[in-house]
């Protein structure tokens, strides 16, 4: 069973996007890490060519937004067992004709099958490069564990994580173009324990906090926490990081909201050493007391190593 999900963080300069609609026709895999587009041996994980499915890569407020899987593309049976080292996600070209889209074509008003809904410019076509022919490529270096292992007689779920925000680029003042970016470890065998999730609320009132910033951090060799993933909360305060490599993470949450025309800033909350597979439940943020005067923090940012 093959699924697709996306980290929903789209801000300037490439956003803000409200929707990123793409139409998927096929998902293929290969056991060889060096196989080219025209080589034999590619197998279909999902074939939707007769009924392509359109999904919103940026639908944080979907009913499934607190699970690893945002959109189910379909399933296939009888795949040969093997250690699959390449994945390709094929999209429908915008000038295709006579195609039935499931559940509907949300890009019909701009005469396309792939489009973005921009907060200021509205619906805009999303131009493809070669994703309709060679597919969005997920090479071995971007597959968790190096490969997807399919064993005979055993079911397996596949989660493809696609960073729409880093992959949608505006060409000058012209149209938007898809230049795919996938995170390291973007594809993995999906289990119920390969993510970290939660809901951000206001302490005391329990009100969900939308658009809170959530950082996922891990210490480096010098024990300095480095940001490895980032997201923002949905309208219900929910967030999800998935899939994730095994290990423990620090989760840092902060927010600033507008309440009755006044800015409300919340103290940051940190959850330390959170293992993969954890649902943090409600993460409360405490509003700051209004400071009597503005505070200032200064410093210097330098590069690591000899250059300093």
C-alpha cells in the first residue's frame, strides 16, 4: 500500500500556499540503485493511469493530519519480493485530454491537472519538467535504511514524504514550476511507530494554537542541538513529523498570535529525548507576561572550523 504525505511549512519566498494540487498516475520501484529510466525491471507499486488521483500535498487540516498518512493513493498485490532501492512518482501532464480524475480536478479553472492555490494570487498552474515521463525520483540516498524490503507473503506500507514548499518555485514574475525536493529518509516502510505528533494548546484555557512553530532537534557530536525538521500547527493545533529515523529528539514549540488586535507571545516549551513513535498529546504553552520595556539579545554567528 502506497501513501504520500508532506511537511506543511510554506512561507515566503515560495509561499504562502494554501493548497498544492498534484495528480498522480503511477508509482514505480526498482531493486537496482543504478537502473535508468528506460531500463527493464521497474515494477508498479500503484498504477492509476486509467483513473489518476489528485491529492493536496499541503492539507494539514485533513482528518488524517495527526497520522503519518495524509492521502492514500491505492494498493497493488503480487509484487516480486526484493530490496527496492529506487522509487518514482509519476504525475499527469497538464495538457492531457479525456482523463477522469479522482475525486475531482481542483485545477480545472486554470486548465491544468497540477496547480497551487496562492494566498494572494489565487489558483495558478504548476508546470512540470519531466515528472510526467521519468517521475519524481527518490534515489537510494533518500530512502530510510537505503531500501524498501518487500518479503514474500508479507504486507508492507510505503510512505513517501514530499516537501512541496521547497519544491515549488516561481520563475521570475511568471508561472510556478515543480522542482522536486525530498527529505533524507523521505521513504520508509511505514509502521505505527515511526513519527512524533502532538497538539499545541494554550495553558489554562486549552484553546488550540494554530500556526505555532514546532522544531525537531537532535544533538550533534559537540552536544549542540541542531534543527533537523520543522513544521507549523494546523487550525486545531495539531502537528506531525513522519517518517523519522529511529532515535530520540527534542521537540521545541513556540508561538505568537493575534488576539483582539493585540499580539500574544507564548513562552517556548521543550520536550526532551522524545523517542520515535511518541504522541505527545496536548503540549501547553504559557502566555508571556507583558514586559515593561522591550528586551534585546545580541550575539555573533560564525562558521564552524578554521574560518570562524
